[in-house]
C-alpha cells in the first residue's frame, strides 16, 4: 500500500500585530493589554496505519468549525469563525478556566448556540449522541482541552481534533486472481457519542444495521476509506465479502473487533494461499501511533542478490536492492533473494507477473531463488508499481513488509487510435472501419509490418515521410466482397528490428467485415440496392455476401423483372421520413396503399441530415451533384424499352444511358400493386460496366397514401433540392419537396484510401 504523507505542524506564537486587532463578540478581549493572549491552536489528527499518516483525499478537510466552553459544569460561551492559518485554527481565550470543546463539520448536526441558551450542562453535553444517515456515519472531528490543567506561562495551547468515526480499508493481496463483488459490514451501531468517553461504549438502545457495498466493476485493487462507521462496542460485528476467483463465487465471513475506536483504521485483507486455492479474509486494527504490534521486529528485509540472479538486458536493480525495474517486453528471469528465512511466494499485485520457486542450486545454501515470468506491456499503458509478496516459512502470518517492488516500465512504442488489451494484445473495433485506423510511433531501429493468417490483406502499413519513424495503419475496402458478411477480420501488426527482421512484439487489430453491393458509375461507387429497415444497421441491409442479383448472375433490374412477388416486395418496401433512419413500410389499408407510421407533421428534412448520419459505417448519402453526374436533365421514355442516350451529350465523360422497365402482378397484403417501374442508368464512356437501378415505394405526402412510381430520391443538400421521377409521365425533375414527403434512400461508398483485392 502506498501512503500519502500529510504533515500537520503546530504554529508558533501569533504575530503581535495580529493580537492587537480588536476582538469580535465571540473572541472576548483581555482586560489588560500588558500580557499576551493565550491562544488555542487546533489541528487535525490524521488517520494512521503502522504509525504512518494514511489520509484519503479530502478526508481532513474542514468545512466549518465551532467551539464551546464549560465552566463549573455549565456551557458559558460559544465560538465560531475561528482564525485559520494553513492547517490549524486559532482561538484567543479570555481566561484559563473550564473545559473547551471544539467541533468540525458539525454545523448541520449540532446547534451550540441553542444548547447554550437552553442551559446545557457538561454532563448532558457528554451524553450527546450523533446518528448515522442511511447507514453512513457523519464525518466529523472533535477535540477537548481542560484549561485548568494547562501549565502557567504557556501562551499557545495545542488541541488535537480527532476523527469521530472509525475507517475501514480494503487490501488486496491476491495478485489479481480475486475480484471483490460486494462487502457487507454487519450489525453496525447507528449512533455514537459526540465526545469521546473514558471508555468506548455505544449509547443505549442504539439501532443496528448492515452496511453493504456492491460494485458494478469488481474491485481488484486496494481501496482506502472504503467505509466510515460509528465508534462502538459491539460483540456482534461481522464482515462478509463476496469474491470471484477463476469463475467461481466465494463468500467469506470474519468477526470484526468488538470495539471500534474513533480515529482508528481497520483493514480487511484478502489473501490467496500460494500453495492452494484457499482464500483468507483477515481483519487488523491500526490505532493512532501504530501501537498494535502486528508484525515482528525483524532486522532484515527482502532484497535482491544481484550476483546470484540471472538478469536479462534492460533489468535494473535499485541501490537498496528491493526495487526491480523491468522493460515492457515479455521476459523470464531468475531473482536470488537475500533473507534470513526461507521464503515462499504468496501473491503478486499484477496478473502480468507469475512467480515460481526454484530449488536450491546447492542443498542448504540458504539462497531463495524464484523464477519470474513477465508478460508484454502494450503501448498506451503507463508505468506501474506492483508488489510481489512472500511468506517466511515457519511463521503463521504473512506481512506487508515481506515484498519486492517491481516497476513495470512503459512501452517505448507509442500508438494512436488503438488500445490493446493485456491478455490477447488485441484491439477490436467491434464494427466496420476503413481508412486510417491509427498510428505507431516507433523507436529507431524498429519497423512495423502487417501479416495475415488465411485472410485478405485488408490492412496496409505506410510510413509517414515527414515524421520520425511513424507508421500509419490503414484499413482497406474490397468492392463486392463475397466474404463481407459481418465476420471478424483480423491482422497482425508486427514490430520487428530493421537490422535483421526479427520480431520483437506483435498486436492484433480486428474489425467486422461488412460490405454493401456496389456498382461503379461516373466516378462514384453506388450501392446497388435501396436501404431497408434500420438504415444504419448493416444487418438489416442487402450485403455483398448475399447479393441476390449477383447470385442469379443478373443485373438488379433483370432480377426485379424475374424474382418472386414476395422477393420484390422485400427489396421494394422501404421509404424514409425525417432523420431517425427507420424505414416506413407500405401496407394496404382502407382501400389504399399507405406507409405505416407516416407523419404529416414531420419537420426534420432528410436532405439536411449530415451525409453519414443515416448510413452504416463506411457509406454515406450521395450529394445533389452525385446524382447530377449520372442523371443531369433527361426525360425517361415510357413507351420505349431500349437505351436512351440523351444525358449530357456535350460532356462525354459523364454521358449516360437509361432504360425503363415495368412489372405488374406484384401483390401486397393480397392486393395487386399495379404497374411498378424501375429504371437503370449506365455509363457510355467506360465509367462503369453494370447499370445502376432505381426502384422503390412511391413517395407519400398526404393521408391519401403513396403515389405509385413517384420516386423521390434522398440526397445530401442543405438547400433541400433533390431529384424526383414523376410517375404520371416519367419525367425527371429537381424537387426539394417537404420534410414529410417520404424518400427512397440509396447510399454510396465513402471515399476510401486503400482498395484491396
């Protein structure tokens, strides 16, 4: 355990200029200014463990402070707004008689002025109690000073403010093998005396209650200040800890001390026996000053014998011999330990350190040898200080001092965009991702390469020219990948020496390999099918691994002419309104085809949505100009079945041909949908081989239902103008339409830096 040291100092006599200022009503002035004032200086007595200050952040903070004076058994004065200097509080006295009591953080609990006015006696004061709220004891401090017993001529009187409650700490001594799920302190008294009694006792009739801590993320490390409880005498006190080890749940109970003292730390220590699976739950009390004597007074502690140890390159031992610094790489080494007793390994604070005792090289040589195995510390983790604990054979107990400190040094490789776990050294994006996924900044003499096990080369490594030994990790895309079904796709990122190509460490990067069927037309990879269902969810879409038209060796338009009525409806029946990305489906209701859930009051215009806000990862909404590059201004003929080369005759680069197809006999809910149109666009300048087909539910703009073959195409354009096929004459026009007009959504592939085959 690492303890934070807080040093609380008593301050000297206040400056004479301070004393010369006029006193408030509460700080009464002396009758004569010839003698210096007597000042009480109060400071906090911090919690201690083994004689060392062990404070939790904020634990010693004072929010309010007040004091009262009893003379001849009656409260005669109340003081507030004490002078503060650094960590102490000062109060000037009028006389040196009576008993002074001081309280901190009790303003909401104790009304001293009201007590004084009611004629509070000192005996009543000593019987004042303070109660827990919701099982938690209030965090207050209290001090007492008998003025009649103070030496004459001393003008600065120190007072110690003690915490009025006891503290519980949790110590984990199980090498990461055990995690804590819950801790219950049973039968806790819910009240205590405000002022410390001659002997610890609990107020009569005090309620008892359990205090339980349940952890959403199981505890693996020490926790200081786990609980603060009322001072009490109680023979029924117990602690119950629910733990998990190796996938099994263990519940351990232990008796708590029958006396819990204020300003005292009690530790709950969880240990795992080094030679078995036994779990121990130990309870220790650390009184102020460390007088509990919980460990023997040994003359020696464990250190490393450098001469007898086997140390690979990079390991350093401190001058004191009890701190071992380890490079980030995986390694195995032997430490010989100096100790007057035979040692047994108990536990490690880190699961990255495995320790095994080795037999003596020479029987009876008295040298403790242990084999250490350390796993790789990946980039992105800070250096760690961990302890490895040992047990002296022949003793019944294990002690905190019997340990070595290990420094797990930070990896000199720095990565951006990745966080590799420490078990499998894997970063799983958990979704589809392409383009630059992250970077590695390498020390000189190392390089980064990508390797694949029975996998397409979907990752490319590229060294950055203008940055020192920096490598970009680029995810690629494969058009119409038949294996892009959402499966996990992995690559090994191998760090190796440039001098000999020897691998030094390796990491795994994973993504989900999804892909939508596409066709290349006039410089853009267009998706072949409309979005359906949740437009952001790959699993709702037609995937390239299951493209029905490709499996039938047909274009999409050919497939729509020949597929079953049910299959046509599956592909056709999706229209979008607003920006929630959830498709509306057509139903036959009240003698008409209408979109179920259509909203007449929709105000979010789909054309204003950010291009990637409605699409799966790696795809986006086409822009107005994307459509212009393939459609321009032409009229779709209704009575001609051939290609119609009229688009953009002057710019042959973007010249397209179009064909209209009609199909009848498709049924929805048992009703015939009538004549349904689809039209295809194909480049005649070699900018795409397969035609791009448009189809879908006609748009709906009123409660009259859908308008058959009026195809309103969603596109990104903050000015809202889009593209509309008019179903009455097959003309194509620019039309922004209202936010409540439903649209067919067709995505395109977002720009990608690396296309692999």
